């Protein structure tokens, strides 16, 4: 009886789907990292914030609008029926109590939504900062790879060495301050950035 075959290594040509498996592993790791980030932010919430989160979730659903649309006509209809039956209306027209309830509800709704948006804004700010750090790190890695490739091209004897303005420009790390200045006012672009752009256009 032949021995069972062992698992093939990642470089085995008989398993062409191995790169897709590795890609799936990387995707799973990234998803787990994102979920861990949100779980950590969830654990930071206080009981009051959790309650406001649930209230805000209810206020953002269509059934809350349905409750409002049912409550207001029911209030007006109840006062009208009470007057028609000779009973004392608890809120005669122009319905001051109803106006006060609606105003208080609008104030509480706006406050709950603002509190929830403030917390979500802080989470999004942290995520944007994380994206910025990752992008800056990726840019630094790309710049280093270009520099290494240029060194390899110059050192290989069978590769013709020729000046490459674009590669030379891309070897320079991006200055975040210069980018922010260019975004705020294009006329404030530093001279070295303008020179790099001129080289790329050649």
C-alpha cells in the first residue's frame, strides 16, 4: 500500500491555486485586524454610550417615523372625539401640549444623534490617521524599492545604464508638508516640487 502523499509546498507547480489560498489568508488577516479595531472601540464605550447607541439606532429606523405619524393624528383625533362626546379635552386646539412634546422630542433626538455622531467621528478620525500612516509607510517602501532597482540596474553589466528622470524623481520621498501646502494653495508649491514636476513632463 503506497504511503499517502504529503502536503505540497507553496511553490509546488502541481498546486496552482496555492497563491489564491495565500491571498485568502492575507484578506482574512486584514479583515480580522479591522474587526479587532472596531471591537476595541466597542469595549471603550460606557454604559451610557451603549444606551444612546441603541436609542440612536431606533431613531434611525423607519418605524420611528411611523410612530410619529401615528402619534400626532391619534393625539388630534383623541382630542376631537373628547370634545364631540362632551368630555374635557386634555389639549384643546392649537394643541400646545402636542407642540411641546414634539419640540422636546426633536431636541432629544438631535442631542442623541449629535452625541452618537461625535463618537463615530472620533472613530473615523482614528481610522483616517491609521490609513495615513499605512499610506506613508507604503510610499516609503515603494521609494526604497525603486532605489534598490535603480542600484541593481546600474550594477548589472548586461543592462544598459541610461538616465531615467522619472525613476530619479520617484526615488525622492514625498514631503507631506509640501503636499498639504499644494492642496491648500497650489501657488505655494515649493520650487523643488515644481522642478520634480518639470522633470516628469520631459
